[in-house]
C-alpha cells in the first residue's frame, strides 16, 4: 500500500504561480512513476503529467508544456508540481497518483483545489 497526501492548493490570479506537493508513504520503494491529474467541475479527470521515479524523466499534456514542471525528491518521497502562467482553465481539483509499473495508477491522493481567477 502507498498513501498519498497532496498540499499546496489555493486561489491565484491568472498569470500567477502555485506549487503543489504530494507526500508518499508506505511501500514507496515499489513506485515506478507518479503522475498529476486534474478534474474540473463537470468534466472528466485528465492527465497533466508524470515523472518516472527512477530517472526523473517527465511527460506532460500539451496544454501545460512550458508552464508546469514536475519534480520529485526521492529522499523525502515527495512529488511536486510547479505551475506558472496559470490560466482560468487550469482551475480544477488536482490529484497525485502512483503507479507500481502495472500500466495503471493504483494509488491516489485526496486532491487539492486550485482556483485561477481571471
């Protein structure tokens, strides 16, 4: 089992920046990669980006490339999402998730709200 706890959400004006954290505990040695997802009101949850735990390689959805950056601190078992040049359409509940290498994300955090005002 892996437990994930997000923090750092809040309200920010368009063009501003915000950082999210996701602290992992439990069987963290089994983590293959971790991802960020988001779900806006009335919309389906969507993939934002992910980082491979072992080598730090990242991948992002097109709409956040150049604005969002995912990093991790292996020693602290913590995942980060640095968001800049935020837009109102980035407003959503953001979730972190962990994959053990099965091809799916088996573990999810509780989510943190990010609201970008225009």
